[in-house]
C-alpha cells in the first residue's frame, strides 16, 4: 500500500475499513497522522522517546476504540481541515489524554522517589557542609524546575484546555488554526486558553512563594 497522506472521502473510507478490523487501512491512517501526533506530544512531554511511546499508545487505543468512533457533529459545517481529516479531533483528544496520564504517573513516581531520597539523606547525613552552586548550575536548575512545574500544571488541566495551551504557546498556532485542528470554534479555544492560563499562573506563583 502506498504511504500517501489521505484526506476527505479517502480518509472516511479507511476509517470504515479500519473499524472493521482492516489493519492495512488503519496503517494508512497512522501514516497520515503519525508525524503530527508525535510532534504535538513532544510539545507536551518535551522528550522524543516519551513522545514516541505515547504516540504508539495513542494509535493502539485508537485502533480498539475505532468501531465506536463517531464523526464530529455537524461535519458538513466544520472547517475544511476537519472535513478533510474527520479523525483529527478524536485522535488529538486521545493523544492529550494519554500524555496527561503519563505526566500524572511520572509526577507521582517523582514524588515517591523524592520522599525516599529525603528520608535517606536524613539518615545518612554526617556533616553540615553546604555545596554552593555556580550561576550556570542555578540557572539550569531554575529552568528544570519551571519545566517540571509546567508539566505538573498541564497534568491538572482538562484535556481540551491542555491541548489548546500547548498548540497556542508551544507550537505557536493561532486560535483559528487550533479551532480547525480540534474541530471546535475560535471562541471555545479562546475560553480554554484563558482557563488554562489561570491555572498555569497559579502553579508558577505557588512555586515562587515556596522559593521565597
């Protein structure tokens, strides 16, 4: 089978065949969407290896859920992008859900590891020496902390809010472009971005207070 990017009626045909268990048809859908989903997940996770893993999870979940997939409501009134790629909003929703689940699990693991390390340090600490970090190390640590705070905050957002925040501020897409990609309205995107920013600002503020 050729690996051309499918759209429109051709994509709808592949969706119908894949929903009936046609692996070749589903493989063509993967080829069509894989790079876009991978790039999007990298924007959320900040790591290509994790993005690849979550991309694979996304398509596995999509394959098993495809028989229950329903086209976007009012498809004939949707943007040209969604009309040509009716599976896109659904796939991005699955990808976002998987990414947020990954972040939540990672954050829980880090919390447990951090607690263990602190307890171990209390037991094994034998001196009171304080290691002073250079400016470059401190800058790197601050950048790392901010990135972790962003991931933590994103993991607390609703799927649609997180998707809009990432597409707007990480990928630099306009409200109209995001609306087309997610199969929604420009005004809905604007509200989700505003709601997401409120939570992100609260998360960064809490870290700033802790540092002070």
